[in-house]
C-alpha cells in the first residue's frame, strides 16, 4: 500500500492514515484495543515524531516518539503545538480535536 489508506482489523483496532511500502508512514490515527488512540506521525510502521496519545480514561499525553518509543513527554498542548515543524503544522487542526471528536471519527 502506498498513499492514504484505511485498515480495520476489527472494531477495536483501526488505522486511518498514510502508508509507504505497506507500512504506516506519515500522519495517521490509530485506535488500539481498549479505546487507546494515537494521533501522530509514523515512519516505517513505527510512531516517529510528534504525537498525541489518548488513554482509556481520556487522559491525554503529548510527546515525541522515535522508532515506536516515546523519547520526550510534552506537558501542555501549547508546548506541543510549538514543536511542530512546517510539514507537521498541516495537521494541526486534527491534533486540536477534543477526545470526543477523535473517538467519534474512529467509530
């Protein structure tokens, strides 16, 4: 797969976003088991770059990921948005969606 795609394993696991060489690559939203959601950037199938992670209890964590692991935690949405580079800024509106809007989009 190359370009934008939607992959649904089941109602608990979905990905909407960009692919390159059949791997998540670029911007995407991934819903995992238990209503956990990652909104952010991917490279070669792993979280890479800035991201917003929503836990089961709607607790939001912002951070910077590299090779699928969170390297830095960012403590406020303002600080998070200030770290966007020019490419990432194209997706700023989606990052600013509230938890309910993201969950509705994924259902």
